C-alpha cells in the first residue's frame, strides 16, 4: 500500500492532465450566435442564415439552372441595398488542367472616402454536383451578404471594399483566374480575405496568408476579437489535395487571409453539407472575422508589404502570439543550449547517466517507430472490413476512432517505459517484435525491408535495456530527441517550430528546479502542481491539433498522428511515473481498457442513419452512336436502392464506349433508351500549312448539358495542341496511363464553343465527346426514391458520341 502522499501526488497530476485536455477543447469552440434582433450595425449569423434556403437547398454546380438561380438571388439582394452590381460573364481556359468554362462572377463595391485602394472579400457561390453547399460555400456567401448589410449601417470607411463572388471554384478556381486576367479592379486591391469550409462545424480558422505576412498577421491580431489560427496549418495545407480561390491571388503576390472551418469534415462535398447540419456558430465566427477585418482594414493605410514571414499561433483559447521567422533559429539555439545546460547539471549531480540517456533516446525513437507501424497496420485491419463506399462509416466515427487510438498509444507508451525502467526480458523483446509482425501482416503492410529494419528494436532492447534504467534518464532521452526534432523543424518547417519549442522549454522547468532546489521533493504537492502547470502548453496544444490534423487529413494518416501522440507522451514521462506510484498496473490497464472500448464502439458493427447517410449514385449512360443505354454503378455490389436499376446480379459493362481511356468494367444493366439529340459539330476550317494540320470546330451542346467531356486521340500517336476560342494554343497531355487526351468544358454557352486542334499533316483525329448532366436520373423514369439513410453522390446522365476527322 503506497503512502498517502504518493497517492495524492499521482491523483493531482492525473486530474490535472485530464482537466487541461478537456479545457483545450472547451476553449476552442466557435463563438455564440448573435440573434437576429441584434443592433443593425453588428454581424448576426441568425440574420445571415435567412439567405441559406435560397442558395443552399440544392446543389448549384457551374452550368446548372440552380447556379443561375443562386446568382440572381445574390445580385437582387445587393441591388436592393442600392449597390451597383456587376456580373462578369467571360470564358477561361486553364491549360495546365485542360479545363475551360463559361463563368459568371458577381461583384459589388462599397466606395470609401480615400484614394480608391480596396480590400477584397471573396467567397465562391458554386458547389460540387452532389452537395447543396450550405457550408461550402454558402456560409461564405451569406457571411458576405450580411457583412455588406452591416457595413451600410456603419460610418463610411476610408478604403473601398470589394465583394467578389466567384463562379467555377470547385473545378479549378476558374472564376478567380478569369477575374485576375481581365478585371480592371485588380489594380486597386491591397488585401484579399477569402472564406471557405471543409466541413459543417467548428472554429473559423485563419489557415493561410500571403507571403511575407508579418504586417498582415500583426494587423489581424489587432483587429479580431476571436483570433484563431497557426502557421502550422499552412504546412498541413500543403499536404492536402484541396485548394481555394485564395491561391490565385497568393501566387500573384497579394497579401491576404484565408479562413475555413473543418469540423464534421465527413460532410465535405457530400449531400451532408446541407442547412440542417451547418452550425450557425461557425458562420458567426466567419462573420466576427469578416466584420472586424472590414472595420479595421477599411480605415488602415493599405501598406501590408513586408520582407518577413511570421510564426503565429493561439496560446490559451483565443490568446494569440506571433514573431518573425528570423527569430526562430536564435530561439531554437538558445533553448537547445538551456537543455544542454540542464543535462550537464544533471550529469554532474549524478541524477542521470550519459550512456543511459543515449540508450533511452534510441529506445524512444524505436517506440515511435512501433507506434507508427502498429497503429497504421491496426487501422488498415479495421478498414478492410469497410470496403468501397462503406469507408464513410469510419469517417463518420473518426473522432471516436482517434480517441481510441490515442488511449491505446498512451497505454502502450506507459507499458514500454515501465519495461525499460525494470529491465526488459528476452521474452518481452520477442513478444513486442512478433506482435508488430502480426499486425503488419494482418494489415497488409508487411515488407521484408520493414521486418529487417524492425529487428533493430529487439536487438537494441537486448543489448541496452536488459538492466533497469532510472526514470530521470528515460525522460532525459525523450528530451534529447525532442530537442533534435525542435532544431530540425526550426530550420526546415519553420511555421511548425512553435509547437516543439515552448512545450519543451516549459516542460523541462520542473526537472531544472528539482536540480537547483534541494528541498523540492519529487513526490511533494508543490512538484505535482509544478508538473501540471508546466504541461499546460503541451496539453492545450497537442490534443486539439491532433484532432484538427485528423479532420484535415483523414484516418489514412492515423499512424502519423499517433507518432505525435507518442511524442507528447515523451514529455509526460515524469507525470506517468508519478501516477505509476499509486498502482503500477492501474494506469496502463485503465488507458488500454478505455482505448479498446472506444475503438470497438466506433469501428465495429457500424451502420448508416438519417444523419450519417450512405452515398451511392447511378449513371444513365447512352452510346449515342449505337443508341444503346445502360445503368451503371461503380460500387462493388448493388445496395437496396441501386438494385432496382442494375439488378441483384448485374452484368459487367465495359466502360470503354463511355470512357475510352478506361479498360475496366462497371456493374450495370440495360436501361430504357431514348433517341439522343447529338451535339452540333461543325467544321469551320481544316487546313494544312508547312506540314501542320489545323482543324477548327464549333460544338453546340444540348441545352441541358452541364459539362462537355472531350477525349482526343491522334491515329498515329502524334502530338496534339489545342486552343479554345481566342486562347493561346497549348500541348494536350495524355490522361492517366492512356494515349487519350482529356479536355473538359464546363457550362457550355448556347452559342457553342470553338476549338482549334493542331497536329501533323495527314494525322487523323479521333474525338470522343460525353455530354454530362448531373440534374439526376432521366425524366419519365419510374423508380423508388432513396431511403432516408442514403444520399446522392452525383447521379449522372451521360450521352457519348464518337467522331473521326
């Protein structure tokens, strides 16, 4: 039975750690919604939400009737506020993406009292084909509409404010690119503020800025009441497959701020992005940012140029700190020297042994390796039970799965450290290795290279840790690794450096004071409180940032995220051993049990509900040359809704007649056909000059086609250049691993489009053209609607035509 003092010591630390972690999530909630009856000169999300039914009841992708209706609503609302509204109708060909569109950008401007320099607020109004887009990007649209209304009830500002609603963002930032190319207001813009969403809840995070952002971040911190953001998010954003209209301005050197909320990220680009699921607090946070920045930047001398970038981050809650990049290396070196001084002092006072610290550091690295390989493999085992679209079930439960993995990693970390302190037995070394190999094989992650490298783990444990090691040396080994990581990150991924500097520096304070103050005992109440207080940065930042990372990157990055959890446990070694004194098995057993319960609860026996719905879609594909039609599904098997189209035993339908590059099949069945009206293809000219052929075509689509999807092939394998309308010609690249070259035109105009094709003389050109309509299943088709636990992933009507010129 441990003495009462040790028990109290451990309980204070355990309760303190739990309370701080919970507090980190409480502090990082969006602000409360301001009601609709608030004064007219403040932003109210409840007032803004009045617009949502008019712009987010249905998907409104570029080229759709719904897109046109949303545009008219925005224009009419702004005109009713007595503003001059401009619709920029233009076309744009983005050669790198081999994509073009007819675009309708909406702009208005509130003049200021100054020289005409302007702050641009931006939020696209188009959606993907299957999402109503209440958050992406209806939240931005209504934020800007409410912001305009609010500003008209405030005194005039010095700078002009431009409100830009781009079209075509979801398919290549085309509206923003066209605006940048053509619009005369570009020369007036000094600052760009963009609003986005990659989920339906959470804080509005400032996740990106322009380059050399010191002045911008400084003014942001001064302006807003609830600043949220960190320079780490910029580094994470680089890893993500998504981008925003802000990218167009950033690459041209504009200063600016990019905001998004990412809670409930499983709703992103699905029918779950709807009015019912959108959290008005997130829109309120968008609005708090927008209103504060408009009023602040609107009266500021528009000089945001700087030659320095900034590290910035939230401290506690909405506390905000920043400092320039050039301060990062000296701070890192100073911290490293402080750590070195502490370790030398500990050596001289015989608190730690140098060789033990070295071995402990290596063992800590191996622990992180085991954590990555083990958790990554375990997730792949879980994932294997949810094939194809059913992976959505895991996404819906990702918060619980993340928590389960964190508890398991914490339990393993505690057990691993206990083995090192007691001395590792040969049977324990072999067990760790064999368990890791089983997980790798079962999870499909095994390779002989990994198996050979992982042999270093039991070999190191055998040669270095058969004898016990003291907990001070164990903690010091982790501190050494933290210091090396801190130095490496400071000189490479500078924006993330704060995350390793301050938790490390503050976290070693108890150890330093223990060395300097003789009367300070390890199991004293003072030391308990000191350990808890000095862990505040670590415990406030790491758990919440792990949660955000999971939202941004998804469960496939769970292994990397758990390495972060392992790093966090490295700085908590003194805390763990304080709790360990209560009962050596209580902590790992409790952590492991909670982890298993969470992981089983949130990954086993999952099913869809009316809130968390299954995605599916049906394609009605017609071969315009033969007139034959099919129902197609890319799912691996029929479900209770798609079975009415493709049957219980669907055929394998070759995809090449519809997607000529595709050599595979889809599940399908013969569908009722109709006589498709082919698009008009008119040869405007076909000439040969200096051994080169130029073929000019006019293509007029059917009126209900959202997109025209072209595939080109030269008969003898020659190159093919293309120009769209008056655009410059560019070389078309093969699509995927085929010889076919893909080009897509979005929202084709009534008068049609003109393509100029350039190839060698005598080279025949094969053209495969798909007309795509995402308004749903063809009219006059009798079918049962989806049940409440299912949602449309983009039902498509496709009509294909093939030509040879």
